[in-house]
């Protein structure tokens, strides 16, 4: 049977970012250094394939610190943790390694600095996401006001409207966040914040690549996990940039082939926590069904790399 032709637009950059790469290395090196089991508080990055792979090597994933025995090392996930978590680990005299992405730590430092200067913090982020919980948890409970949308800004009741600063989650939609920042600045002209927002280079670059390819795509598939914030934002960016069918898939098995019936072009990208092997799997599934021509859509080159913490660079 002859296969129908299909142009596959492959976004670049896509997939792993420097923070995810570092967090995975931290778990692997910790297992080599201290032996299994090594405990990890929360999924080290939001991807089942990655988590299952590390579990097979000896990582044990838990949600809270008190699920870890005090005599085994524990690693905190790339999303960051409230200040109370390392404090509790120290109180229990546990060995811990913080895999918080340095770009998230930078936001933690910003929040603390503004608070020390006497400004009340507003965080733009998704309620309940571990990164939001971690960043808000850098300051005492109730000190940080959370907003998710521009509409939320109208309901804020700060202590002093002239003494405010804002930070953002690193994995938000660039365009939505610009709207929230504009609403904050309109209501609180004295609010202090980062030059643009705290959205990281990886989130920004992946969204730009999707915007560039979306007008040429009958469908966009984002390889990523349902709990991955930046992956979900890529799906939204694809839809908003004009692609009628923009979907998240964890693996090739999730592709709804019936929904793709009759398409001539598909764009593929991946969230920052999705490994390239899963993207290859999806491309392979298209090659099995179509006569595929690959078109790389390159909108940025990335060469960011983060070192693992010093404790893992020293001999055991
Ligand atoms: S998405 Fe951005 S902030 Fe999150 S781990 Fe990757 S580089 Fe760090």
C-alpha cells in the first residue's frame, strides 16, 4: 500500500532543558555515589519515562520528606521546594541534595530580596504546582499573594498598594504572563519586578518555535506529561497560533490517528522534561503510516549547561 505524503515540522529547540538535564544527572550520580536506594522528594522532573528509568536504577520517589528514612540521601526535585523542606532535612540530620533548577533558585532569591526590602510579593503562577508552592514557600505563609490570570489582579488586597513586587513561575505562557504583568502595572504602578518576567530561556524558546511552525501545521503534537506545566503551555501556544488540532501525547501510543485523518502536515515538539527517545518514537510512528518528509523549524540555538552541586563532584 502506498503511504500518503506528510510533512513533519520538527521544532527546535524542543525537549530537555539544562535544568532537567542537571536534575536527572544529580539522581544518577547520587545513586552511583551512595548506592541505592536514594530518595527523591516529588517526581524529579514531570515525565513518567524518566521517573520509571531512575526508579529502575534505584531511586525511590516520595511526596513528603517524612516518607524518607533519615539514614538515606534525599534529593529535592527541579521544581524547587519551600524553605521548610531543607530545614526539616537538616533537623533530621539527613544528607540532601537540592536539584532545584538554578533559574528557579534565582526567582527564590529575588522574592527573598524584595521581601527584605519591605515589599509584599505577588507571584504569577499556577496554584498547587510544585514550583509555585516552592517559590511561595521561600517566605512566611500568607506573605505571597498568588495570581493566575489578569482577571485575578482586580481581586488582590495588598497591605500597601505602593509597596509591591512580583515574580513569576518559570514555565508560564509568555503571552498570558505579559497580560497579567500589564494588569498588575495598571493597577499598581509602583510594583517592582524583573525586566520582563521570570519565564526561563527554555520555556520561551520552545514557545517561539511552536509559534513559528503553527501556521504551517494541520496538527501539532506536544510530547510531554499532563502534569508538565511547560508542555501544557506549548499545546495552548500551538492552538492560539492558529493550529486547529494541538494535543499533548505522552508516547506514540497516545496518538489519536483517527483525529489526524487527512492531514498533510504535523508539527512535533516536546516539553522541557520529555526525553528525545520519546520524540523519536512518535516520529517513528508517523514514518510507519506516512511517507514522511522532515522539515526542521529552528528558531534558536541553546548551549546552556548547569553544573551538578559540588557534593556530587567530589569523590565518595
Ligand atoms: S524549564 Fe526552565 S526553569 Fe524549568 S528546569 Fe528547565 S531551564 Fe529550569
